[in-house]
């Protein structure tokens, strides 16, 4: 199984970077994991300029996704899973040979309409709003938790 997290913006705060590396190390015991970051643009004031930023950032993200990867876009309007259901979904991808998955995380303004429309799944981590750096950590933690559930290991209890 190959997992890719493609995110707009860098992890700037040291505590986020440390947490990301810890979860990445844990996940790599179960699957190949790559994390790529693309540049984020400054947030402009006007709505048309904001859409243009989302489009540019989305194009940068799309260029990082290898052919054949399932695209999962993180979006507040996406499908919500319990941890167990997410583990079941992930296990289903593994069992069907469709285990190459790219998780796409937008920047401050979110993902572009084209990225959302081109996604195989829209995934919501919560009805709450998270900063994109924290959303990345929540996703990593849930991926790690999912692998533990799949393997029936005690972390998720």
C-alpha cells in the first residue's frame, strides 16, 4: 500500500513538524508513506482573487499525484467516518488492490473546485474547522489508528 499526503503549505511550527514525523514513522511500519508540500499563496482580499489562488494551489497539488492513485480530498462537506468505518474503508482499498491513495489537503482557502470535482472521495475529518496544519496531523493520527484497528492492535481501545 502506498499513501501520499499532498498538502498546500509547509508545517511551520516545530511542534507540528515533530508530531507529523512521529506519526509518519508509526505509519511507515504498515505502509509506504510520502508527504509532499506545495507552495501556498498569500491570501488576497477579493473573492475572484481568492478563487484564483485556490486554482493555482490546486494545480500544484494535482501535479504531485502519481497516475493510478485514488484521490481523497479533505473537505468539510465530505463524508464523515467513525475511526472503525475509516479503517474498514482503508482495508477495503487494500484488499481490492486499490491501495495507492493520495490525500489532498488545501491551504487556508481550501481546495479548488477542480480538485474537489476530480476527487474519488471527499472526506471530512469533522464538522469542526481545523487549521490545515492541524488537519494534516488529525489525518495522520487516523491513518495510524486505522492500521492498528485493521491489525487488531490495542492502540484504538
